[in-house]
C-alpha cells in the first residue's frame, strides 16, 4: 500500500545503518543452526585465484590460502589496497600483503582480458569470487558481468571448482534475512540485490551450472578473528567473521570430498549473542541454537 511504502521510505536511513551493521559486523534475530566441525582433509597442492582480493573477505582468502601453502593469483584494481586482513593478520594487519607465492594482476574484473591474465600459466585449480563495493562506485551490474568473465575463464582453462560469496537474502534465502533487511532489499538496496541475484543465476541456470560451484551466503560480516565455527543454517541468519567465510570458501575449492557442490549454503557463526556495529551501536538480541 502507499502508506506502507511511505513508512518504509521514512525509515530507510535508520534501516540502512542497521543493514550496514548486518553486512559488516552483524547478527540479528533467532538462529537455528547445524554446526559443522568436520576436520579438513589434506588436499594436493593447489593454486587459487581470488577475485575481490582487496576486500575484507577476499583479502582473508588470499592471506589464508598463502598460510596453507597454496600458490595464489589475484586481480585488484589498486594493488596498494591489497593488505593483510584485520581478522587473521594479527599484528601484521593493514600492512602490504606480499609473498613469493602471490601473483597480483592489476585490472578490472569486468574486462575479460584482465580476468584471463590471472589464469595465465594454466595452473589454477580453484577460484574464490568475493566481489563487492558500492553500486555507485562499481556499477549496477559489476557482480554479474565480472562473474560471467570468471566463469568463461574457468571453462577456457579447465577449472571446475569455484566458490562465490553473495549474501543472506539472495535467491531463495530471502526468508532467512531479518525483517528490516528485507525492507531494504526492496527499497534502498534493490539494485545491489538485483545484481546479486543475477550473479547467482549464472550458476543456478546459466553458463556456470556445469562447474563445481558453491554459492556462499553469509550472514552479517565482521572483521573479528576466526573462531572456526561455521553453521550451515536453515533459519534466520546471524553473524560470522569474514575470516571464517574465507576459510569456508577455501575448503570449497580445495577439499576433494566437499559436501556443498552445486549448493547455496547460508552460513553463520555462533560467536556472541548479539551484533555490534563498528562504532559501537548494539543491535539485535539473543540467539537460539540447535546443538
């Protein structure tokens, strides 16, 4: 109704702050979780490509893959922004992320020729896509356009394993998002979710459907250190550290017996019972868990 639409628009600024907290450092509402504590199997030496490597989750994927002894290739628009992540980096956080096992390509994921450079050498075995950014900065279709280029490069180079980070609320997980977040998905965040949904469709019924993909839908993201607890959930989403999301993605592209191939799991951690915005604004409440 017009009245409801007007109320949503009037609440949009407040809701946007809360949504930012959910995506950056959040938890809200009850969480019913199925914990996964399976030990990682030892995988052969891998070479991982990371797209969105200068972002919070992408930099965690790069840093952790190097820590596992893997070779890493990544694409960034600005190499100076590729830094050791806060969550896993400890005292080295926010210093330049460098390694003899790291290949950095400067470019734009929406340009197929730049994406192809990441795969040069033919040794890539798995791909993590953790693209992000404000629509006003990166465009309304960057996620879809860039991911399509990555899919084409995977096929051209015989790479099957790929993990793609989207968001809680994308695709058929809309009902796992908190109510206020659903309102934003239909209003001020509508464009970014159109792009996220189209990004997922590239795998669900598009050119990436024959790859061994995992669409990863995390709850509210934080910069906390990893706690190693990742819940694949069916209920309303809570929060999770970017470091744990990255670990999940790396397992998705390295573990031979990975259990979520061609699935779209929603993940949260059970760390804490509420979520707190970066500047200290507490939001949310208690969490119900299934042990």
